[in-house]
């Protein structure tokens, strides 16, 4: 009996740590998405167009030669993404890409992609990027280890699936990178916002306990990220 409980406990530990899903392997060559939410049930991807009606434009986009617009001056970066939502031909193919442009000191905050590993390729500028891996020790079983690099043009850096990471322009010029993902829909969990901007909000007392901070600081964080 005890070995059975031990195995259950180990299984529970693993399954509770990372319950992330992979994109399924396609069972057909193409499955161009039909962008009509009324006619479909979403299971894993979108419903497919009749392959006879697929066209080259389903697999094409342009505009990656220029930066997107910086939306939030505080962070000073712009992104453009090619994923299932704007390239229907990506449906079931398990891949997507972004272009990110940074002003000097531009910062993509701490975030994670639950469904994809990310491969960063620097085109211009100098980017400090890193990810956090759970690496428990005896004093703290939740301790992480930071894997970080200063990246220059031509450098490639990989962020393993689901891990919290960031990118910061530490150079004095604008910077540009392309990042590809092994999912048509990587997901984007922005750590501060997902906690402090939830709707409805998490009870103040729970946040106070959770972060061991004063209620006023919690209120300030909620205001900042909402
Ligand atoms: C989906 O349904 C809604 C409400 O029935 C309608 O307003 C909308 O135009 C439909 N969308 C498409 C793409 O047909
Ligand atoms: C970017 O590419 C588009 C074609 O997709 C072209 O019309 C435009 O002139 C290019 N812009 C620059 C700045 O290269
Ligand atoms: C840097 O980026 C900003 C906007 O993000 C843009 O206005 C500016 O022209 C860029 N500078 C250079 C040298 O490309």
C-alpha cells in the first residue's frame, strides 16, 4: 500500500507542477482556419476550410519589415504577431512568430507562454533576456535559478515552454528581435497583470497574505496594472 501512495504522491507532484498541453500533430497536410466563431465548436484549433478552397494568401502575411506601434510608453516596446488569428493557414501546424521592437530601456515584462517554447533571434540592438527555472534547494524548495544573457545581433536564445521570462533593451539604440514559437497559439501570461488586474479582483486580504505586503501597496499595485 505504501509504495502505491508514494507513486500517487509523485504523480500528483509532477502533474500539479506543469499541466500544459502541446499542439497536436496534424493528421492532414493543411487545415486552413475558418474565422467564423458562430459555426464552430472549439476543440483544439479552428474548423478547417475545404482544402480545395485554400489559397496562397491563407499562408501569407506582410509587414514584418516595419515595427509595430509602441502602445505603452512606460514599457517602450512594440510587437507584431503572426499566429492563428491573422494567418488562417497556420491552423494545426504548431508554429507562430513575433517581431518585437524596443526603444532604449524598452522592457517586455515578466511573462510566460504556457503552450510554447520560444526561440529569440536578435536582429538589431542589445537585449538582456532571461528565464527562471525552478531549482529547489534545502533552504527553499521554491527557489529558482536565473538563466540570462546579454544578446547582440545574430545571437539566438531559447526560452523553454512555460517558464517565466523577460527581455530588456540595455543598449542605447532601438532593438529588434524575431521570436518563433512551437505553437499556433503560444498564450501570453503577463505575471503582474494576471494577478493584480483580474476581474473580479482577488480579495485584498488574500493578496496581502500572498505577497506579505501592506494593503496600501496592494491597492497601488492593482491601480498600476489594471
Ligand atoms: C455571429 O452571430 C452573431 C449573433 O447571432 C452575429 O451578430 C454575427 O454577425 C455573427 N458573425 C458572423 C461572422 O456571422
Ligand atoms: C515594407 O514592406 C512593404 C510590402 O509588404 C512595402 O510596401 C514597404 O515599402 C516596406 N517598408 C519598408 C520601410 O521597407
Ligand atoms: C526608435 O523607435 C521609436 C519608436 O518606437 C521611433 O520613433 C524612432 O524613430 C526609432 N529610432 C530609430 C533610430 O529607428
